[in-house]
């Protein structure tokens, strides 16, 4: 794994209080619903994820943040993200 990507994942894990230390889509074979995939892939700006307990909101937000930060075409600086769970 790329050291920079690992550092970003560790920072994200600490920042949102979760234990996701890997890119979920690549390493955990995360089975997401179409709505979750849409939330992860959306690049339109602010996003509200609202769903029932245990539905995967934190996993979606974590994966979205990782993809935004590591986007090869238009990466987003981690200090520009506000993620609240």
C-alpha cells in the first residue's frame, strides 16, 4: 500500500473515531447498494448521508473521503473535508 494513502487512512480513522484502516472498496470487498455507491462517487460538493443505524453510513463516508483525497485527477486536501458521524 502507498505510504501516503496509509497515512491518510490512519488520519481519517482517528478523525472520525472509526477503525477503518484500509480502503474499504479495495480490501474488504464491501458490498454496497446503488445508493451507497452513488454517495461514494458523487463529486458535487456537500453531501448528507441519512440512513438507519447499522446501514453503513460511516463506511460510506470513510470510503468517500479516501476517494476524494486520493483522486488522481482532482485530489481534495484532507483539511478541506468536514465529516461528522
